[in-house]
């Protein structure tokens, strides 16, 4: 008991620093600029404005959990928005059909990305970076490099702008998507296979996990969610030829910063969502004070560099890694203990064979 009394107070800074920073932002900006920041309109603006970026960030988590990258999510979202809008305005297709085709375009891009990465064995960073450029060219072909007019249907705009308790319904969609992805990643065999694949690909393969299959599926899921996010953006803010590229850096910043929160060392949904809104709150507060245009890029860039640097520091400082430097994938922030727990929890892993 005496030893327990001597333990230092643990405020959870390693897990909840984002919550502390968020609270600090809210307190400081509420005092500094109460007339602009401390309003319900600010709350709604941040929540509604970050719903689509949060969906794109959650999409990124799937391949990141499997130790793969998808740099095409921004371009995918942009293309699907243009497709969904153009089908309604130029081809007079119904809204439902247009949405389904738009999302399926995202799924198809994920399938192609998976084929290039798994079957052609191209590094996922290079493969999806190149695919992003290909998608941009495809978008130019589809749109003729002309921004399409938005559909005049109020049903299309109401799809995301209808309010629920003062929040636009796109925020509710984001929460539903986050819950579903969290449940899949945290409470299903699929999520455990993804984390095992990302933790140590070779060890997972030797354990019987079809790592190629799960990397492929993660890229399909990423493309599908990016397509869904793009359709929502098109409904919420109208068609744009360039919005996709503005989503990529914030999504990666949130995903990597989120990996230092709640479950440190693991890409996780709620850490990512938290990071999105912490960064957005900081940007909003400083914007109210300074009105400069570069704050968002500054925040996202610093957050991404800091999060990756922290993950590297965590790897290098862990005693077990110093003793066994080759026992863990150095590109993944998941600590060895989490790897061991992941393999112990794999269901029927002995029944799987090959790498898909």
C-alpha cells in the first residue's frame, strides 16, 4: 500500500493530451475572443465543416492499419463528387443512381490500387501517388475541365444540409461511419487481421494470415469511404475541381496525430476524430484573432511532422525495441506488446494460408 501511495499522479498525458489541448484552446479563445469564438454558431461551423475531412481521415485508417498508404483518397473524393453531380445535371440520372455510381467509382479505384500493390508488388506510397495523378486526369476527361453546375434539386442539397439538433446531418453521417469503422477494427476478426498485418507483415504471414488479401481489402474500403465522402462534399458545398487535394494533408495529419491519442501507438478511429476537431478548433480560434489565410496549412503540417516524430521517438525509446531492433516493423507505430496481443487474439489463424 505504501508503494501505491508513492506512485506519481498519472494525468494520462500519453493518451489524453489531445483532450487537454482541446480544452486549452477552448478556454483561451473563449477568453480572448468571446464574441466570435464562444458561440453556438462556431460549434456548429466546426462540427459541420470537419465532417467530410473526418470521413476521409477515417478512410485512411484502413490501409494505415495494414501498413499501407492511400495517397489517392483526395483525388478519389474529388472524382466521385464530379461524377455524382455530372450524372444528375448532364445525364439527368436520378440522385440515388448518381450516388451509387459515384461511390462505386471509389470502390473501383480501391480495387485497382489493391491490384497494383498486392499483385504487381508496387510500394503503396508510389502506387497510390501515381493513381492520384491518373484520377486527376480522369476527372478532367469527365468534366471537360469545366466545373459542372450543381443539381437544382433541393433533395440533393438536403441530403447533407438538413439540420439535426442544430447540426447539419452530414455530421451525423460522419459519426455513424466512425462508429461502424471503429466496431469493425476493434471488435471483429477483420480488424484484428488488419492490425496484425500492419504490426509485422512477415510474422502475420508466417502465422497464416493472408496479408495480401487484407491489404487489398483495406484499400478497397479506403476508396469506398473516400467516394462516399466525395459525394457528401458535392451535396454540401457543390462541385469543385480542386477540393480533393485540400483534404489529403489534414487527413494524414489527423490519422498520425490520432495514433498518439487514446490508444497510443495504434491508428484508431476516435483518436483520429479527436485530432480532426482539435486542429479545427485551433485554426478557428486563431483565425478569429488574426484572420490570416495560412493557419490551416500550418497546423496540419506541424501536426503531421510532430505526430510522426513522436511515433519514431516512441519506437526508439522502447526498451524491448532496443534489445530486439529487428523484431518489429519500423514503419508502424504499434508497440511490440500490442503485436503480441494481436496475434493471441487472432481467430482460427491456423486455418488461413498464403498471402492472398
